[in-house]
């Protein structure tokens, strides 16, 4: 397996996972974003305007939880940024998602306090680890795997350079970045549908 193929596969998988988790929590955890945590500010503001602030204040708590996750992931890596630590972060993310899914399954969908306030914490922590992975090891993927706005912007720039400036180097990145966006979208669709049917246990 070539390095390019490995990087491509990791990027596609992580993009799918982020889209899956973000939409799963949005569908099954009262419109909560787990990957795009800043999106919860918008949801909270909307609910404040609609008079539901007291019930949605927990959405703001995802921000400090996310920060704690980033700090913990950074501590795991330490000052040594090698492949071994990169794999460790992905293992930690996997463990957190398994814990979230198993907890949701054991708790049963009828226990709203667990489904809405406990399980999402583990998912947010997992997404914090993935965001940290992208920041510390940017060369391990062909772009961010949790926030697609940057990928769409860069893809547009690359297409512009390829068409008008005949930039062959950029052309090689087009397919990878395009597939990252498509995988994220696929994860959103699959995660949303499965969470709607089975709840947050699907993140496992």
C-alpha cells in the first residue's frame, strides 16, 4: 500500500465518521452537534429566541467538553509527533465511540437523561480527538475531516488553478479532497438515518 493510498483511506474513513457522528447526535440528541461544536452556539441562540433556553443550556457545555478533549489529546501526543502517537489518538477516538454506543445501548432509548446528556459527551470527546489529530498531523490526511467548509474552499481554489493555471500538482489533490467531502456527506446521511431508527448506539 503506497503512502498516498494510506493517507487517502484514512481521510475518507475519518470524514465518514465525523459526518456520521455529527448527524447522529443532531438527530438523536436534540439537535446537538458533536463535530461542529460551534454550531451549538447557533442552535442555542435560536432556542433562546424561541424561548427554550432553559432546556438547551447543555448545548453550550459541549464547548468546554470539547476543549477538555483537545487538551487530553494534546497531552497524549506530548512533544513527539510521530506515527505511533497518531495511531494512539485514533485508538482513543475509537474507544470513546465504543463507550458511547455501548452506554446508549445499555441505557435504553427511554432513558432520556443518559441519551441526551451523557452519551453525547463521549461522542464530543471523540470528535475533539479527531480534530486534534487533524491539527497535529495535517499530512496524514488530504484536508480537514470534521469541517468541510475549508475543504470546499480549497477544492474550489484547486479547480481554479487546474483550469486556468494548468497546475498539475493541484490536480492530483482534487479527487482526494472531493472524495473527503462526499464521504462526509455519506456519513451524514447514513448516520442520520441509523440514529433515527436505532438511537446513539449506532456510533459504536
